C-alpha cells in the first residue's frame, strides 16, 4: 500500500472503506438489497477497522500475539 516517489519519499495510499454503494434494481425487494449491503459491509471490514481503532496496542504486544497465534497453529496442524 505504499508507493515510492521519485525522490525516495514514501506515500501511503488511503482507501476509502466507508463509502459502500449498493445499486437497487427496479422492483427489487428491500430485503435482498439489505442482504447485499450487509455482505459488502462485512467483506470491506468496516467494523473490524473500527474495533481495532478503539484502543491502542503496543507494537511489541501485537508481534507477541502474532507469534503465539503462529505457534498455536503449528501445534494444531504440524504437517501443513
């Protein structure tokens, strides 16, 4: 998600995840449109991003948790 500019500076691309557009067809039930909206909302990960931003977690703790998850997965599936 980062681009290198000509002078070596980094520029981060910011993707707008809050604009979810659902096109409703003529004579389409609102339930179907709402179901499509919910699927798209879940797929984009808006709630996950909001929950992650609710509190600060130190980078060292995040790395430790990732390492522990990897160890757990290796114990569960040793030959994969």
